[in-house]
C-alpha cells in the first residue's frame, strides 16, 4: 500500500510541466529523459553540453527538496531480476519507441502529438497488464 | 546561457519527480496495479504536468518563431505511427511494470547511492545500446 497523495502529486507534476515548458521556451528543446540520456551515452559526434547540465540538475534536484520533507526512497525493495530485466527493457523500449514517460507522456502529449498519445497508451496499458500478471496471476 | 537554463530545468525536473514521489518504485507499481492496491496519485502528476505544458504550449510556444535563447525549436520531425513506436513503447511499459522505474526517476535516484539504482541504469544503458545496434542494421 502507498498513501494517496493528490496534492503533492499535482504540485510535483506542475513542476515537471514547468521544467519542460522552460526548456522548450528558452532552449527550444524537449525534456525527454531517455533521449537526453541516450545521446549522452552513445552520440559522440555532437557537443552535448546542455544534456550534461540537464542530467546534473536532475541528480541535484532531489537533494534540494529534502529540507521540505520530500526525499528519495531510503531503500528500493524491487528484486534483483526485476531491476535487471526491467532496466534492460526500459532502455531498449524507450530507444526503439523514441521516448519514455517524460518525452512522450508529458512533452509529446503536451504538444498533442499523435505519435506520443499512441505511445503513452501503449506503455500505460502494457505496464498495467505487466503488473496485473506479476501480482495477480503469478502472485509474486 | 543554454547550459545554465538546462541545469535549472534539470533541477526542477528532479525536484518535481521527488515532490510527486515518482522516484518511489512502489508508488509507480501501485499506480499501475488497478486490480490491487491502486494508488491514483500518479494520474495527478501527469494531470498537473499536462495542464501546464498544454496551456503554455498552445498559448505561448505555438506563437513563437524561435525560442528565447536558441536559433530554432528542435522538435521531433517524425509524424507517422509505425511498428517501432508501438513495439518499443509496449516493451518500455513492460520494463516499467516489472521494475516501477523509468529513466527520469532512475537518474534522479542516483544521489542516494543505492546499488540497485546504479545496476538499473547500467541495464538500461545496455538496452539502449542494443536497440541502437538493431536500428542501425535495419
């Protein structure tokens, strides 16, 4: 069980929207984390200064909210196989599908892109089915 | 200037994920668990983000020819819905449902020093690498 937290969710979400808006307004860039990260790892032909800065910011951000009572989870009780298989599929799928929760789910839908709306419907439904199978069919 | 803006936006993004508790895999898994311990909070995260992004995009960005501090908007050019988009997104969702972690929260969790976060990012990087190798061959 986790507690239903609509207010902090709404405020956190609005901050995400604001971040994406500012990056587009000022730099003309899409705040798609999987794309930024993939470029940083494997695209050596371009200068990647802003991508490095964004990722550094992403790592620092959670440290700044902890004085206000919002911190990172102390421990992650996800099993090792789930971490490894999940991680691989998240990387593979987001690259193949050109985006993840941020790029498609926020920025893409935010621009009313048909591709992103369909992508988000795909990963939401496959995510829901996966959790259903794992928790209620396999009973893990 | 672009770098400072990107840094600030990254900080905001990391802060937003933490306030929204999307950095907690259990929170994400419970959001996806409609038939069990469903926690609708993350729908509000997406709602909050989309309200801001849709309104500002329609009212401000769409009317601009270029961004404030750059030459042009770097928007995705692809318009067609193809197999790669659907298969890739579906696989991404399966990974998300298995682990409760997506790329943003994975990186935002790095400062905790948790080994599981580091291994997740390594596995994710391998996944990206394999997907790129396959894409180059096709």
